[in-house]
C-alpha cells in the first residue's frame, strides 16, 4: 500500500448515493464483492454473528453482578480493580479490556453512555441495543439524565446524586445495580437471572 | 473534529426510542453487516481509532440519515476504497473487476473469539502529572482530526477521579501518527458547570481524558 493511503485524512468519501437505497441490497452487494475478492469468508461472518450474538451477552455481566452481591470479597475487588475481577471470571475480551465497576446505591445512581460513538462492554453485555446508540440517548443523557431516566420509568428523588459516565476511552463502565429486596434467600445462579442488561447500563432498576 | 458525531448536550433529537429487552439486531441485513465488518480484511492503516474516525468523517447529512449499521457499512466501504482493496467500480457493480485475482488470506471462522483482544494500556517511563483529587482544567482544542475530548467537556474545571495508567492516544493513532501512549484519567465535572442552573447541583459527569488535554487548575 502506498504511503499516501495510510492516513485517514485521505479517506475517500465518494458519492455512493446511486447505490441501492435499501441497506439490505447494499449489504448483499458488498458481501458478494468481498467474498469474490477473497477479502472475507462467508463462514467467518457466520461465526462472528453466532459468537457475538449468543456466546457473549448480558448473562456474562449478570454473573459478575450476582457474584458481587453474594461474595463481599469479590465485590471489594470488583469495585477496586474491576479489570482484575472480571478477568477472574474470564470475561475480559473484545471492547472490554479495561473495566471500571460503579455501584448504584440508594444515594447514587450511575448511568453509562458514549456520546461520541457507541462504546459498550461487549463481552459483559453483548452488542448494544439501538436505544443506547440513538442520537437522542447520546445527546441528552449527559445533559438531562433525570428526564431520560424518567422516560425509562426510573424516578429519582432530588436527594439522589446522578453520575453519568461518558465512555471516551477504552475503559468500559459496568453498573452494579442495587440488589432487589426479597432476594436474600436466592442462590448466586438465581440472582444472575434477575439482573437485566438495562440495569447494568443504569437505565433500569431491578425488581423481583 | 467538531463533527455531528459529537452530540453530547445537543438539543432536538426527541425521545429516546427505548425498547425494553430489545434484541441485538432487528433485521437480518444488520446481522450480516456486523459480521462483514468484523470478518473482513482491512488495510493496515485501519486501526480501532481510524475506524471510529472514518465514521466521523461521513458527510453530516448522511451520518444523521443512516442507521447505526448503515454507518458501519459505509465506513467499511470507504476504508476498503481508501486502502485500494476495492475500487469504486467494483462497489457500484457488486462484482470484482474482470481479471483481478482473489486474495487467499481472509480470516477463517476458527479465528473468531469474542474474548480475544488487543490491550490499549502501555507501560511508559513518565509518571502521571496528576493524582486523584487534583483540580484540573480540560483543554480547548478544536482539531480537524480525531479526538475523544467532546465539545461539551472542553475548557471545564473538575477533578481527577481515577487514574488508568497510560493508554494509546486516539488523537494520533487514528491518523497513523503513532500510539503516543500517555496517562489517562477519569475526570469528574459538575453538571451545573456544564449545563447551567437547570442542572441539579448534585449531578456529575465523568469522562476519560488523556493527560495532553489537562492542566492544573
């Protein structure tokens, strides 16, 4: 590759307006071109979809949270050095190399966003939902988090401190939601089933 | 760059389209775009930060009218065009140019591992300039290129909340001008300092800022 093409300043933005307006057709044309040119293998695409849609996901993050709820020493390690604690469970990975865990309490509510793109802890929570990637969420949540939370059904008192975490680096934030009342007798495994994706972003509170 | 991607604090985008227990993909083509973007061969220049910047460089009207996965597909297309791995004619036709020899080095499915990862932290000799609790002012750069310091958080006074060691600097790495690893901090800013009297006095915004964008305050 010649030198002048190694800088993003030279990125080409050709007029692609005449390509099909249907993104499904644009995708098909691109996939078929890249397969023909030997730039991608269809079975590799299949493997990415399978592994990132099903192997990883909020069930991983839920295991971290449930462990923190039942194991005080683990919770301590998680809050002090989440990268190490998450590594103990084997969940460090793609888009999840450096982790900070932040705990929701009756006094502090944490909420995570990426205003500049849509950074998200893939191996802990899977790929992000559309609302997390929406312009409305990215633009509003740093400015009016309480209004956004109210729309999500989370009403916070004036006395609660709201902390919004904008993921501007390769550090990923995992919210440890409050353990709901009535779960005192539940096993770690049963607790993990109670923890939702949205609660680990800070967009929901948990109930049983 | 002061682009439309830097949307923190902007007005006018309406209600968040919140969907409880939303699926990862809504359409089969989104699934395929995602796999295609992950599994394709890229030019050497296309590191993680370059990839983010390639989306930021989209014309703003297109950025706003495209959905998330359409932006990814556009970024893949322009990156492969820029790296001369495909030509515009081939993209338009959806077919390889006659006589072009296919490559034989595309990644196979056995390479796919969600837990594989590149580290972004680096060991450097220089110690951190700041410690947790220090009052700092964020910089006020407006570079035409890539930066991860959003407009809403520029030239603001807050304090160091966490220190993450040294990390690769996207501002240079996106442009293939070196990793320039430097200390990275989470900085806490008061919501009222950012947004004025309508914000709660209690609320705070935390974001990660590299040392080159911080000074003592």
